[in-house]
């Protein structure tokens, strides 16, 4: 009997799914048009903080201290600058950059009030995962941290450098984690025991959720419905703009009908590229 690879109809990450739910036109601008966007200081700071927390666990457990984390900050920022010097242009001067770094230091210090890294040994960090659903849609993304208990139970951990959402927005925050849990379930055949969001902004907070199979089946139905809506927009060429508070941070207002703009013609490009994407290029996957 010959095993054949499944036919891939498209690929979706939690961030791009979130884009479509927020504003279909934003999804189009990012995925179909692939329009450039200015680096956001908040997103770049998140990238640096994530890099520090990843490398913190390279150290032996007794050395994972606040001081060690702060020592990693400047080198990780310099590494990012070496890779893309345009990030320096986010600041009007050295004082603004110093304040930005101070905020990053505060987030790292806050992390140690939420978790004790000397008592943790992550099984995986910055883990790329992908799985193909029965309908042919590939789900993919990067998991910040995966903890595995001696009994085999899995905890999925994601660091967020913003503030914890209010009760009305928790479901949206958990969608990304359920997305990852669905991928891991399809890959490993076991539902993760716990999903954990570690918020490093504001006062700091940890949001925990224990999913079950019904949760993940509902997430799969939601993801497939999203993809159906994306395919419908591709066929019709209609990518509706949806105004929200997030519009204040959008780089594409000049092209958006909600702000008097006109989108360019839709390019002949499909969002089904299944090539593995690189880790956060200072995007809002944080």
C-alpha cells in the first residue's frame, strides 16, 4: 500500500487567523499583498524579551536569576540591530531608546514574580509545530515553551508583553493557545493538560486554562470556518474592512476605505504557501 502526502489547500497561523477575525482587509494586506509595515516599538520589545527568556533557560537552573536575565537584554537587542539596523530608526534619540529598554527590564523583572525559572526545565522552547487537518488545511506556528511532566502531561506556555485582557477579551486571547493545543493534539494524539499565558505588562498576570477534546474540536471547526471565509474572499475579491480600536495602530489607513483610501488591485497570489516561516520578524505574534 502506498502512502500519499495529504493535499494542502492552504496554511494558517494563529496570528493570521487573528488578522482575518479582526479585519479581513488587514489579512489581505499582510498575506495577499504582503505590504511592508513599520516596526512597532512594542512588538520589537516583545521580540527581544522573548529572546532573553528563551536563552535564560540555556543557563543551569541555579544561575537563572533576575541579574542574569538583565545581562542578556543588551546583547539580544544588539543582535537584533545587527540583523536589521532599521530598528534603530524607531527612536527619536538615545533617551527614548533608553526608556524603551527600561520598560523591557521591568518586564523581565516582573517575570520572576510570576514563575520561578530555577524550578523549571522546559522540554521545548521556540518550538515550530505544524499539522494538517483532515480537510487539507495546514496549521502552523511557534510555541514559546513546552513543559512536560514526568507523567507525560503537557503544559503550553506563551509569553505576552502586553497587559492581561479583561474578562470580555479572554476568549480571544485563549484562541491562540487553543490553536496550538489543537496542533499538538493532532501531532501527538494527546490533549495538552494546561494552557498558560504569562502577561509581563501592567501588574503581571498568569492566565491558565485546561482544554478538553470538545474545546479543541470546536477550535478546529472555527479554524475551518475561517478558512472557508478566506477562500470565499479570494474567489469574490471582496476583502471587507472592519473598523475597531486596533485601526489606530494600522499602517494601512491610507489604503483603507474606512479612512477614505482605495486598496490597490488584488495581486495574483494565494495565501496557501506552506514553506516554513521564520521566527517573529517583529510581528504581532507576541
